[in-house]
C-alpha cells in the first residue's frame, strides 16, 4: 500500500471495506432504520425542583436533566443577568438532548419559573406547575 493510500485510509477518504471493520458484525451496530435514543420510549420522569442562588448552581439543573428527570427552576432569587445565563444554559441542555423548555410563570410576575423536560418524558405542564407550587 502506498503512502498516499495509507494517508487516505487514515483520514477516512479511501475505499471503505466492511470486511475489515471489527464492528461490522457486532449486532449492537445493526442499522434498524430508526434514530438512536438514550432514554426509553415514553417514560414518566421524576420532577426535581431547583432554586439556584448563583450560576455555580447550574450543575444542580444539568445533572438531574442529564439523568432523565424534569427540572423546575425557580429563578426569582437570582439577579437578572444570572437568571438569563441560567436560562441560556438550560436552553442549551434542551437543544443538545432534544428536550423541551416551558415558561411556567406569567408575564409581569416577579416570580421567574422555567421547566426543562427530557425528550421522551411524559410530564404535563400541570404537573410541572404543581411541582413549582404555581397551582
């Protein structure tokens, strides 16, 4: 094999030969025609309520969400710039994990409450509002 062919193969630019791929025969890598999802289909998520004091508490939002739990965030105890950073952080989590974000407080309220829900979680907005003590 020439140097240029070796270089092409190293960077994945050469011909693909599935007979030499060690994962080709592994049943875990079979193509099923559906997209891969880490979470089981339609599960009931636990609802975790969080009241961060500053941006360092963002891990208290991210870790439960990463584990598949819905997170209700009461941001009324932080200043506006910190609240905006935490909302951006939560929006990034939702985008990366295909989750959903809900604003639970009404416009004009001093109370600022958001919720983030994982992709396949069966959690209604009413359940989230009850967890946030808005209902």
